[in-house]
C-alpha cells in the first residue's frame, strides 16, 4: 500500500510557545507531505516495494533499484524521520520516569542532565541540515549521533529512540538562526513516555535477536 501522511496527535498550536502553530502546519502539511508524495512516486516504479516496511527498505538500500535509490533514501528517510518526530513531542508535560531508560541514560552519560547537555551540543555542532538522535546500538548501548539530510539511524544498524529535526524549516520562523535556543526549548515538549516505550521495544527485539 502507498505511504500516507500521518495525522498529528495534537493540534498545530498545541506545542506553543516552544514551537509555533505556523511552523508546525508548514512542517507537517508541506515538508512531510512532500516526502510522502515523492516517496510514493519513486516506489510506484517498483510496486512490490510498497509491500515492504520502510525501515526494512532503508536498512537495505543496496536492494533498492539504483534508479530510485537516492529518492528512496531522501524521501523515505524524510517520511520515517518525521513519523518518529511528531509522536516524540507532546503538549502534556511528560517527565522521564525512574526506570530502565533513566538508568540506561545514567549509565551511558553519567546523569540525565548531562545527556541533555550532550544531545544539545551534538545538534548545535552538526553542520548544515540533518538530525540529532538518541539511539540504541546493536550492543544494547545508548549513544548520541547525528545524521545528514534525511538519513535515519536504521541505515546504520541503530534503533532511533528520540530525534530532533535540525533543518531550518523546523525552527527558523521562531528562533531564526538560534539553533541552540531551539534545541534547549525542545526538551520542554519531549514525550518521554513514547521514548521509554521505544526503548523497551527495541531492547526486547535486540535480546530476542541474540537469544
């Protein structure tokens, strides 16, 4: 089946003042919608690919016909990244609970505030467009990484738990060139319940894979 633009789980204005209504609406209805449209146009040339999960396709780009590979990488990555991005935020204040994810963050970064500091720094120091991620690697370890353009961590054997969009269209109307302010403010709307669920799911899948 063709890919579709997911419905946001909240109103466009729900994340204000962190992210303004106009940015959210343009980001969702134009940018994300554009990735979906162009991805489907590429896959329509090889309809059998519509039956494969996007994560599987992006994890094995070498299996994608060369004539659409770049389009699938860029547009498919954009679709997957944003499909993860929207539910990673919530208008309802979400606190990280004391549990497995919190313990893993402390084990990898010392403290949760230190994780946040390093996440912001990675996003701020990333040159140009891309994403900053908290990922779970194949060894079951947490790491902070960045990807260029619309690349997703699944392309590199990592499970994305939390990602923030570093493209200027994600923040420029409100923050202009102040990417650091955007990255800091963004943690006010992070949906930690969603991140915890992803951590539990991917850690379970990893354990099953090595069993």
